[in-house]
C-alpha cells in the first residue's frame, strides 16, 4: 500500500515498480531517483496495532509528492480475489484495507532473498533507492544498499521514540532532498549519513562494540539502526 497518492493494488515487486513509474512521471520532482520505503508490519503485532496502524492515514497524506511507503500485505477490501472474508484492519484515504498473509509472505520472501537479510517478525521499515530509466520510462527498486530499521529494537535502544517520529524525519528529509537545486542521486546514503553514521555490516559493528567502553555503547547501538547495509 503506497502512501502518497496512488491507490491501486500493490504487493508484488513488479506492481510496486509500476506504481513508482507513475509517481516518477506524474508526481516526483526529482525525475531520476527517489527514496522509497517498504513497511513490514503485520497487524497482529502489538507495536503495529498500537503505534503504526492508527497513523497510516496521516502518513499517507504527510508523505506528499516526495516519497512513497509500500505496506506489504495490505490490500483494499474491494480486491475480492485476495481479501474475501478478511476483516478491515485500517482505513487509508477513502477506503478500508485488509491484510492478506499470503501477499505478505510472497513479497517478504523476495525481499529477504534480494536484500540478504532475514526478517525476525518485528515491525520493520526498509529504505532503499528507486531509480527511473527515462528512456524506457520504467522505475526499478535498487537493493544495492538499504537501511533496514527494526522498530522494536530501535525504540528499545532509544534511537527513536515512535515509528511516527522516524516517519516524520523521512518525510522531511525527502522533501528537502527534492527541493535542493542539485537533487540527491543517492538519498538512502545521504539520509544515513545525515545521522553521521556509515556502517555496512551489523556483524562488524557488533565486533567493534566489544572494544568500546561501556559509556559509549548505547550511542553506538543507536547508530546501528540508521546504518547503510549492503547484501
């Protein structure tokens, strides 16, 4: 489910890229690259239920014409083939949306294989670059480097207070990046760098943490959540 203007059915990679293609053509100011979010948040999870679903409609409007979040597994209820018998879990825009487990698992499997990261079940947000090929008039997702944020761990480490606090930062960053005279060509890297941290592998960070004094470890752990990762 994209937040920011599109209202079709999205839960497969190609459908996400179809939506991004339309966004690049009709909405985005930067016609070459855009920051894109993929939300993994099952409605059964307490953090999703209490801190994410109540704010999705706000995120939908707040994201504007600068960034889209795609909520994996969430489908409009009128899409009867996939949502027959499923109860509504959230209202976004003017419509009710249900959650289809099969849709969630299908795209999650693709993401795990492509990004090289295993999902642990907690609500998470993946940030990656989407590029637009003007010659072919086609957008595509790029997993060469991503930011994978586990909300539960990020909140526990006090990296963020709530998912909405992080979403606000992303919306503001995307807006500023698009309004600069020279638009960003790698917004994922710039967003990570804006926190002052560039870390490629969690395993390396864990090893380095063992050598840090105790007083420095909390700050270092907070930094991990916004580090760029490569498959």
